[in-house]
C-alpha cells in the first residue's frame, strides 16, 4: 500500500528522503493504531449523527475502519514491519490510506472538520487510560502479594535499619507492609491521574475548535470519556496526562527500586535473611557458584531510566508555544517504553516476592542482637521514672562497657543504674509486642494491618470495575 500524503497540495515537490527520515513517526506511533481507529470510528459516527455525513456513509467508514484494525491485528509483526518499510508518515496517514484502499474517495470524508492535532491528542488519552489502568492493577497486584506474605510473617522478627545500621527490631510482615503502603499510594495516583485525563480532545480541530455542528459531549461519551475538553488551544497541546503517567510510573519504580535494594541486601551472602527462588535468579558464565539477583538489579536500573523519561518529557513541554508544535510527536516513545517496562517488571517482581524463601532463624538471631535492644533497656529505666535522657546515658555507658568486656548488654548483669528487672526488657518478642499502637510493628498490629491492606486492595479493585463499566458504553 502506497504512502498517502495528507498535505501535498501547496507543495511544488514531494518530501525529501532526509525530511521523511526525520519527520515520519509511523515506526513507533503504529503502537497507537488500535486507539486511533477507535477515535476515528467515534468521529465518523458523530459526523453521521450530526448530519455532516449521510448515515450510510458514516456506517461504511466505521465498518471500513474496523476492518483495517482487524487486518492489522491479523497481520502481526511481520505485516506491521512491512507497512513501516513502505514509508507511511504516521499512524493517522496509514489508517487513512488503508481505509482508502477499501472505500475509495469516501475515505477522504473521515477527516472532515478534524485535524491530526485533536486526533493524536485523543489517541494519547485513550492510550493512557489503558496504561494508567495497567499501572494501577500492577501496583495493586504487588501490594496484594506483599500483604499476603505480611499476614504469614506478622511475627517473624528481623532487624530494622536506619542508616543501614541495626536500629530496632521489626517484623518481616511490617517491612512488607511498608512497601504495600507505597504501592497503594501509587495505585491511588494512577486513579487520580486517570480521572483528570478523562476528557476528550476530539472536536477541538487544529487549534480553534471544529466548525461542524457536532455534539462534543455525546462524542466524548461514545469514546468512554467523562466529558469533552473545555479549551481547544489547550486540548491539542496538553500532555499533562502523559507527564502524570510518567510521574506515577516513575514513582512506582522508585518504590520498587527501594524494595529491590532491600532484597539485594537481604539475599546477599553477607546477610542471607532470604534466598531468591532459583527460577528467578541468574547465574554467571564464568563463576559456577553464582546466583545473582538480576531481576532486582534491573528493577533498580529501570527506575533510573523512568525518572529520565519524566524529566525528558517535562523538558520537551516547557518551551512549546500554544498550540500544537511538532515537538509533541516525541511524547509517545517514553510512554511506550515505560509501559513495556512495567509490563515486564511487575510480573517478575511479583513472582519473586511470592517465591522468596526466608531464613527465619537467622533473621530472629540478628534481630535479637543487643544493638537492637538498647532502646528497650533505656525505655525500661524510663518506665520506672528515670528521665529518658538519663536512661539513654546509662545504657550508652553500659554499651561501651559491654564492648570493652566483650560481653552482651545482659551479660554484664545488674549494676551501674540497671536492675535485673530492667534486664528482662532485653527480649525481642517483648520489644515487638510493645509496639502495639497504630502503625507499629507488634505482630497483632501487623496481622490486622495486613488484613486492612487486603480490604483496601479489594475496595479499589471493585471501584475500578465499576468505573470501567460506567465509562465504556
Ligand atoms: N504524528 C503527529 C504527532 O504525533 C501527529 C500530529 C501531526 N500534526 C501536525 N500538525 N503536524 O504529534
């Protein structure tokens, strides 16, 4: 199928090869074909309803568009590559060319009153709706895996760290739920962004609006949008939804990167609190003993790239005058790359989290280290009336003395302001049980928190299903 030039009339000669190589976007924006067809079908139908096209013409165009999409899907990757090699400018001109093959001159009526500017803005919104829904689902899936593990490990002690130094005991469940909280916020962010993105740019024309008597609210509803955009200049050049998607994805990946970093540490040879499942670890071509956390390292690396994608898009947007400028063509690849990254990373990480083997005894032994229980001893002194500052000092001196004597905090026995009743506070399970206030690490709290997280996940999933139904006519 030949390239169909959408704008040749006023030019004395065709586009130079060097222009086409730089200007054409079909090699990547073909990813929008399905949503582009969806938008065009809705436009054709609205042209029919508003009397711009005869009903039979609108129907024929819509049918033709559906056929174009089906053939594209059936053709697979090979046909798509061949279409790109044939040199189409972009996904919009390709679809129109494919439609013209079927309908002849009638295909030329589809673009009445429309511009590629409102068309592509609509495509991007439709695409982002899918991408944001996927992000939300992915974040909820990971939060769910973590909450299930947290319920099982609500009483599994492990060291908690600050500055990566042993600080106070926590439970593995509490650790897992910390990430579940981050992921629930990520899912909420995707939802908020989807609501803001829920406006239809179609009918904004090139920049000033469409001169046709179309009903934009009806058009928006037919595409599953809540409402039409309010200002045509803004609508054709606004890419906030793309930036919000990249931010939500970037922050999700930042959270996952922190999780990955923790797990790289926990599974390291020096720590060994946990082991990766064999089927989710990698080996070395040279060192036969190696079992490497590549999945986790890739998550960490992708987080860095995702941050760059967001920075790149914001930099692209900051200088463009109203309304549409071709810079905006470059908004798409970061979206495609980021969505593909999440689609690969989330299932891998989810399987890894579910399959992680814990070495509970090693974790408990590490969590019972004196270093983690010094706060407990100071609190015990404070409970019987010693001002906490003074208790802190007493325990500090005892730590120095214990180090000197190569003994444990309890091993020194009572004395120097510490009673034998105080020393009974040096117990990891007691320390955990005491943190029973909301948000704390006591096993009972963690069990309840895990249940609460699972309920919140279910509630958000139900909301998704409901809005999904409402929005799709
Ligand atoms: N491929 C273009 C893009 O993605 C479509 C819009 C072209 N509009 C224009 N005025 N050149 O932005």
